[in-house]
């Protein structure tokens, strides 16, 4: 609190005492006009209230200099609920009542003056009453409004997405359709639009669609593609709806609630397949099963396979050849040193059989040595614990191949394999938020969950997103 000085404070005390003394003396008349100098001296009392030795009378003289303050005090003393009285005569029989009333008035005046001069608002009692129903209704209304806005926003996004799908050109062929430099079968081939791959419609010329896809802009035969309304439904079928993790560690819960149990953890940057989109939540697929994540921590998008230019295809094939040759050389050195022994001391179990390279079988057999070891989120140790991508990365590192510590990034490693029926031992099998190594016979070895650790499973136990061949 900030005081305005000792003088102001002393004035307040003097004025208050005057009111109290006045109403405590019997036979007092003209109460509303009585001042400090009138009451106290007539009673033979002269108080000294300040450190400076000033008496009540002296302080009253100083108080009278402030005409505005005096006017306020007079109005407060003279006012009652039903109007103002200029004079009040108090009889002996009514003295007690008057004294009580006047004392209360004086206390009120003191409190009011103190609050005004000390620049302090009177303390208010804490309101412990129940929240008004009107406020609850208002908040509910706001919540409903937010929900309505979110629904409208989702509707707008859906319409926008539909328009984007309508403008797509999607290849509907057995393998691929050539992209040519001009709208003619005699024109130069500049790329390939693979089956279910997507391009952006630019124009139509004499039975040809001009498209833009990836780094390629050219023409494809219209009879091998769909666009317009026909592309909308097909885009939803061939497009992969993904939720990309946008936080350090994403918690996947059993239900669409922050109070629900945590099924699993997913690192930043991972891409999860979307099963269903809800209000504020999205259902995704992870190794532990289907779970829910908040839309606040993921970014949704629809991914399509794009065209590959002639130069990109040649560069990819050359890179695959170099990597395969380097991996084979490194693996041969490893096998020569190990002579078929296991670094972990466990008995090797060979699942690989039939078609496939010997190097791929070596990868599968090496990975099988660690079955039973623990799953550790973020781990890369084949003995002390690894997560799914850490397990695949460490197995291939033993053969001189560097892979990323990311299941979604593994989808672009090596070369593509059409289906599980074409898979060979050592191939990488990619799922939503998970990755494994194919060991042959329709089975995989993988670092599954914290509960199960590294184990063998059927390759088709979940929906396969991609199969990649390193060797």
C-alpha cells in the first residue's frame, strides 16, 4: 500500500474520532454539522496524536484547509438510505440507537476514507459459490462452436483433396506406360509411369495427356490412364495415407484419449499408415497393433508413387549394382573369418532355401542368431537390445552395408521387390512403423516388441508396404 503522508492519515483518525465522540455524548444536536474542533474541546479533551506534537485541534485546522475532503465527510455523515437530513435531534430515549447507528456510519466513513487515501481497493471475499449455470452453458456453447469449426475445416479439406484427386492422371496398366517428349508414339521416351503411379494433369492433346510427375514432364497415352472423376476413387485406393511423426517421441495409445494406456512409442520422422481419421485423433498401425495418436503431433498427407525419368532409372540401376558388388565383397570377407561360427555362441538355424543369393541367406542366418534377445526402443545392440530398424541396421552393418535407423527410410533402400512371393532371404520387409528381414519360407525375423523381443513371425502377419532387396 502507498500512503499519501502522515498528515492525511492523522486527518482520517481525527475525523473518525470526532464522529464517534459526538454520538457517544447525550443531548448532542445538529449532529450532521458537528466537527472535530466542536466536540472534543467542549468535553475538555485535547489529544496529541502525532510525533510532531500536534493536537487534535491543530490537525482539525489543517483538515479544514481541504474543502473537498470536508464536503465529502459532511455528505457521508448526513446521508441515510432514504435521503439527506440537515439536522437530527437525538432524545435520551433514542440515544442508544443513535449511538450505534452513528458509530457504524463513522466506521464506514473511516473505511471509505482509508481506502480512498491509501489507494487500496477493499478486500473482497472469495466467491466460493458454484459456477453459474449460464457460464457452463456458455463454455459448452464455445466448445460446440469449436467442434463445428473443426468439422467445417475438415469438410473443406476433404473438398480440396477431392479437387486435387480429380486433377490427377493415374496409370492403370500391368507394368508401366512410357512418358514421351511429344504426343506421339514416335517421340523420344523420357521416363516411365509405373502402374498405379500418379502424375498431375496439364492438358489433353489428341488422345494424349500431358503430365508432370516427379522430375518428368511429358505425354502418356490417355487409354492407359484415368483422370477426372474416375481418378478420385482410384486415388484413394492407390494413395497411401500417412501420418508423419512431428515430435521427439510419439505415444500411441489404446484409445483416442490421453488417459488411455500407451501401446508403443514411435520416434520423430517415422511415417505410420493411417487406418482411420477421427475428431482430433487418427488411428494408425504399429507393431503392437492399431492405436491412436493426437493430430497435434503428426502431419497427415497422401503419398503417391511418381514417375521415374530415364536418367533416374539408369542412375538407380547403376547404384544398385555398385552396392550389391560392394556388399558381396564385404560379406565374403566376413564369412571367411567366421567360418560359419556364431558370434553370439548360439546355434545357427537355416530357414533359407530355394531361390535367392547365398549372400542373402547369410544375412538371414546371421540375423537368426539373435532371436530371443531383448527389444529396446532406440537401441542398436544385437545382444543387449535393439528396436526394429536398429536390428536391421546392425545386421546389415556386419555385411558392410550402411542402412538408416528408420523403418520408413528403409522403404527406399535397395531395389523394389514386387510381392512376398518374389521375396528372397535377406530382403527387407517394410510395414507401417516397422521393418524386418525376410528369412525364406514366408517368414521374417525382427525385433518385435518389448514384450516379445527379437523373434520369428509370418511375413504376412501385417499389411506389407514394401519389400526391398539389398543383395
